[in-house]
C-alpha cells in the first residue's frame, strides 16, 4: 500500500502524512527533508545551492544522520532545498532511495506514505492512492507563520508569503519533475478545512483504496 501526497509548501502535507502513517501502520518518508539535507550540506560546505556540480555531489554523498536535524526546518534550508531540487542530477541521486523505501518499508509497516512534490508523478506513479494537498497561498503563509512563531522564531507573515510564492514558482516551473498533480490524484483544497477534517477525508480515501475491488 503506497500513498503519495504532493502539494505546495505549507499545505499541511506533513501533518496529514504523519497521521495517516500512524492510523494505517504505514512508514512515513518526508522527501522534502532529503532535499533540505542536500541544501544544508551545500551551505555547510560554503557552496552555492544553485551550482549543479556542488548540489549533485552533496546528494550523492548524503549522510542520513542530518535528516532528523532541526536545522532542516529553517526557511533558509527550505530555500536551499528548492534550489538544489531543480538540479536533475540531485533528483536522480535521491530517486532510488525513495523508491526502495516505498516498496520495502521497515517492518512491521504494511506500506508507506511519502510526501513531496513529485511522488505521484515520478517517484511512485504506481501508488495506490495519490493526494494533491493544497490551500490558498495566504492561508498557507498564515499557517507557516504560526508554526514558526510556535517554535519561537520571529516571523512576518508578508515575508513568509513572499518567500513561499517564490519557492512555489521555482518548484512549479523547473524542467524536471515539477510540482503538479498526477492525472489520477485526488485534489484536497484545505483552505477552509482544519487538520481533523483533512485527516478524516483522506482516511476515508485510504480505506477505500485499501479495499480490494
Ligand atoms: O516539502 P518541503 O518544504 O520540505 O520541501 C523543500 C523543497 O524541496 C521544496 O521547495 C521542493 C523540494 N522538493 C522536491 O522538489 N521534491 C520533493 N519530492 C520534495 C521536496
């Protein structure tokens, strides 16, 4: 059972993916963390995340120890991630790991849920269920600002919105694996939904997808 969740920044993919994983005994992979780790590795080495050679080399030598670091959650890491994510060699270097995780989730999980930008279109086009989770840019910026402030990080909503729009544009307009819903994805616009409503709707879709036809 593979569930693919894609969508723009701040749409609530991670919250939903974590809850579905717990409810349906699925392993969860936050694929954005892989790109964030590559971005942070390039910055740590004093490189430019937009430099294809530096980005690809960081992706090929990525240590998984960085994946749980709180440093990945900063806006700087998100911005660097979006830049390295446009480099085809970076995407190629991370692809096999994601597919392996989806098809061989750690025991005792009965499947996997992956969230990102290209899970339904490129990483797991064979996923049993594909969700495209989105919300208006203003609502996504409002949620992200509250989340940052909750972590004690001073955040100005207009600034968060501007950064988010720039990142969305880069993710949507890049040549390889751009952010887009798969043809057979269910689109969930969560602008007027709270996290419980989104979970209930998605859980019903998972139950339906898990039932043999
Ligand atoms: O989901 P996130 O904000 O942690 O992702 C950070 C960046 O990584 C995002 O701007 C685009 C990139 N990304 C991607 O290109 N493909 C994925 N499957 C996941 C993330």
